[in-house]
């Protein structure tokens, strides 16, 4: 496996903090969404653990294009690829499944709500059916903080919070799909005894996020690098926290290996809690004072496929009780991305 110097530094830091080798040794793990931010990051972590600790962990990577091997994969890496949606053809014993595959683009949610909703639900059901057939198999389902809906809460939200989601707004295809998939996970756990846990991360940023991502935080980064103003389609008062990709990966492993079956766990960094507007102003002030925010004359964020304004912070006491904590600040995230994209 080949890693950049930036990647090596990140993985060395996190592997030193979290020792998962005892859980991974001589195991087989299926990762769906293997080309995504999280899927590809998980695979790199496991392969590096193989190199460092001789774990002999075999990875089955599920992707829509299994013939296209990522550049960082070497011929001697212990990984095979399968086509997404055909995981039920796997005959070897699988010890762990991390289900990271899902549509994530607001443009897709707006244009293809039927396909978005059904792919989330049907993909999760296939994974759970495979785990049911495998018997001794643990599953980690990656849900989303959007499962809480359009929350506006002063106090940090615990996993027991039930958020309202508008079922007549087609943009709800994503949060309702995630919510339905969570219910499916809990149902498979209660009815069939499938060992499945759920994690609800906030917006994931940093390593492996593409430069052209539609996330507003990615647009803030592009404004800094391209010396252009941020055109905001809302008033920027949505307030929530974010999480660095490496923190999300370590949280996923923590819940998979140490979490309780049938339970959900929040994952975020409370230190990044801010409004979108203030996050942008702080980033511009530190990295490029020549740019600013230009607000739209009216709020067109809903028409563009975004959720309505929300204000909430996930409570992370449940996952921290498992021994996890976020390591990267908002400044750390931006500095990683500025280095990744060679900003001068």
C-alpha cells in the first residue's frame, strides 16, 4: 500500500492512540462504499495495521466498479473487490461488515429521491441478510446526524432524541432512509439476533474529501484557495459541529468493536460547534482576510436541496464511555486540506 507523507502522519497518530489490532487479527472484514471518504480511509487503516502488526486481516471491498483498483493498493495487499449489490454472493466467512455505502449529494437527493431512498433501505437489508446468514458476524451501520431531522435544541442531543422529519418533502429521502435503515438494523437485532450497531456521525471533513465536494465547508475552503467570496444561499445560521475523517474512522472502529448490539452512538467534535456563517468568517480571518460572505437576497437553500435551518449539538458521552475522543480541531481540518490541495 502506498500512502502520502500527510496520510502516513495522520494514520501513525491515530493508530498510536487506538489499538484495534487485537480485534482485526486473522479476521475478514467487508467494507461497502469502498471508494468513499470513509470506506477508503477504513481500508487504508486496516492495510497499514497489517503491515505494522502482521494482523493478516482480509478485506472485501464492495464498490460499483470492482475492476478499477485504487492507486494506493499494491498487488501484495490482502484485499479483494466485489460489485456493490452482489455481496450476497460472498461464500467465505465474514467476521465484520462496515456498511458505508449510501448516496450523499444534495443534488442527487433532489433529482432522484426514489432511487436515494430505496438504495439506502435495500442496500442495508442486503447487508443485514448477509450477516444473518453468516451467523458469527458483527455489523456497523453508518447512519447520519440527519436522522434527527430539523432539530432546534439548546441542550446536546442524546441518542434517544426523536427528531421530526417532513415525509412530504422529497429532500427527506436521505434522513428518512437513514431512519428507516436504523429501524431495520434494530429489527434484525431483536428478531434474528444479528450483532449490529449504529453510528450517527456529523458532517465528515478532511482527508479524502474531494476538492469539488458540495458541502459548504468545502466551498469555504475553495473560497480561501481561489480568493473568491462565499455566496451563501441561506442566512448561515444553521449551527452544528463537524468531525475530521480520521476521527470518524476511529469512532467507527470503536463502536464496531466495543459497542452494544442494537444501540446507536453519536460521533462528532463538540469543539467545532458553530454556525455556518461564523465558521466561514473565522476561516477567512485566519487564512484569507481578502474574502468574505455574500448573502443571497432570499433564502433559497431549500429549493437547492438543503435541509431547513437547524441548531443542535450531538451528545457524545455514550461513545466516549467506550474510550473514544475526537483529536482534530476545526483549524486542524482546514490545515490538512490546505496542505492536501497545495495552497500557497
